[in-house]
C-alpha cells in the first residue's frame, strides 16, 4: 500500500545480525496446509490460482546457523516465480528486507528486496497474528493474503483484498475479512518487534519464502511447531500463482 507516513524505520534492526552470506538450505516442498485455494488478479488481469496459507517443507541439507533444519513452514513473499509440490529447491538465507528476488512493485527502482517500511509492516503482522494461526485455514489464508496485499497493492487507502491493483477471490468470507484486518492493523501498528528473526529463503529462479529463524537479539520463547497438515485439499502442484506480476509501480 502507498504510505503517507514517513518510514522512520530502524533498518539496522531489520538487517538481522548473524545472517551469514553463506547460509543456505536445500528443501523439498511437501504441501500447503492449513490453507485455502484462491484466484489472484493484478492490474486487471487474472494471474493464476494456488494456495494461500502455510507452506510446509523438509530440509535435506542446511548450511549456517540461520538456515532451517528438519520440518519447517514458510509464507510466500514472491508472486513472480513458481514452486511445485514434491520438488526440491536450494535457497540462500537473507534478512527479510533483502527479499524478494525480484523486488515487489512497492519497492520501485530496485531489482531485489523490499522497502524498510514494508519490512516493518510484515514484522508487525507477524507480531500481531502469527502465533494465533494454529490449524485454522481461514487465519493461515488471511495471513498469506495480507502479506501479498501489502507487497503488491499499489493503490493508496485502506487495505481491501477484494479490489484494487491486487486482489484475490475464492477465499472464504472470514478469510477475506481477516486479511483486511490483518493488513490494516499491521500498517498502522508503528514499530512492533517479533520474538524471533523473520528471515527469507531467496532465489533468482524460485519463489522466495519467509520463515521464522533463531530468537531475536532480545531473547524469546521458541517458535511454535508448524501447524498440523489437514487432509482433503486438492494438490494443484503449483504455488507460484502469478507469473504476470512484473511491472514496477511507485509506493
């Protein structure tokens, strides 16, 4: 979303200490659950269909202290590339502010990375909502849609995930209401902090993913385990749902 407020964000906090340039992970994408299936539209065009929710992985190899290991979950912050259920990808680990690759339209003039304002808004979203998602399809979908709304909506005003340059359809009414609430609250919350580092698995050829890293410098309780996988969802095989989002717009 366009920001009227001045982004006096402490970028040094967002560029998390301890993320080594050599940290990386190779992981297999297992499924997306809890989640809902949505249709994505951007600048008046249908961009694709896929899952909105928690994306679940198993690491096959990890390098560095910040790379995820074992089973872990992510949320997508990159609608310009694809990932496929059952496939294995290798990612570099970077601070959230250095992702995604390519940059979203809300960070014009840059080839990679998000603005400090957007990074703070996503931190606020995690602080306010992440620990309460649990196994709820509605909450997981709303959380993911809120991330996309803040990244890809370039109109000013109150977040509305059902209209604008970016919007989605197919989600439940509750997920839509929650997504609007989540994005609005995150964008107006000031400068909250999250108990763990929010890091990014980034790649020039695969869809970038936000994940929960080690505890923050202030110390924190452990990160909740990934939500249990729910059965019955169709496996579309593709999570990269918007190949057409390439244009850059001003924020």
